[in-house]
């Protein structure tokens, strides 16, 4: 985990980016990082643009806005188009390929977060936490125990189990992607399993 990291969670209103940002921020605080979180919403409560920026730093944070993203989560095409150019060369993008069809340039992981959320949990509402789990694994952000503890304390009690399962599903997928990238497991493509769309990576 680097000493300084800028993360942007972006998509549409109603996709739970505020909650995901709070969980990320709290996990970072538990890991002894200084944290700055800001949120921006479009004019509509739901369906308009939405983003949550989180800066994590071992040192004092002197400027509150993200300028060079280390990690971008984009849950819709508009967010991918708008923010992909702000990702650093050594950063990465995690895209919800359920809604993002035009893949931007850079180091990209495309995964059908919403489709898989519906498939596994019969609801799209935990795609945000699944994305957070996958992002945590791909970015090697904190240990799993920290995430589990924070989710238990942050998410409303009646939704804790569902969100923990969604986070763990995303984290597992992220770990598998890293294993494949590092050559530790063979690449096997099963076209009937949408999870494997996460293997898409663009470096052009």
C-alpha cells in the first residue's frame, strides 16, 4: 500500500457511492491513514451524476481535491468518459461493464458488477460494495479483517450480511485477477460465466 493514494468512486445517483466512500474512508482511518472525503452530486437525487473522492495519506493532506487519480471506479459510461484521463499512468480503472461498453485507454479492469450482483444476490444494490471489494484486492488496500470490521460497523444492521457477502465476492474476484496477472494460476475462459469478463485489460 502506497503512502499517498487518490481514489474516485463515480457513477449515477442512487448507486451507493457515498456509502462505499464512507467504508473506504473508515478502513483507511483504521489503517492509520489521514483521510479527506468529498462528494459531488448532479441535480437529480437519482440518475444524475455522482462521485465520491477519497484521499488517503500517511502525511498531512494539504489539498482536499483529487488531481491525479490512482484508482477510478466508474459505474457508468459517462463517468468512464469523463474521468479516465485523470488516472495516473501507474494507476488503474475498474469499470462496470454492465453499463460501460466503450472501454477507455489505460490499465483497465472491466467487470459486470451490476449483472453479477443481480445474478448472485437477486438485487443490483450491492454492486457498489462488490466493486469496493474488487478494488480493495486489485489495489492491495488494507487487510480483509479491517474491511469486514468496518462494514459491520458502518452498514445498517439488517443489510450487514448481504454487504459482507458482496464485498467478499468482489474481493475474491480481484484476488483471482491478480493471481492470473502474476502467472500463479492458468487462465481459463468460460464464456458462460460473466465473472471472467474481468480479465479484460487495455494498455493502448
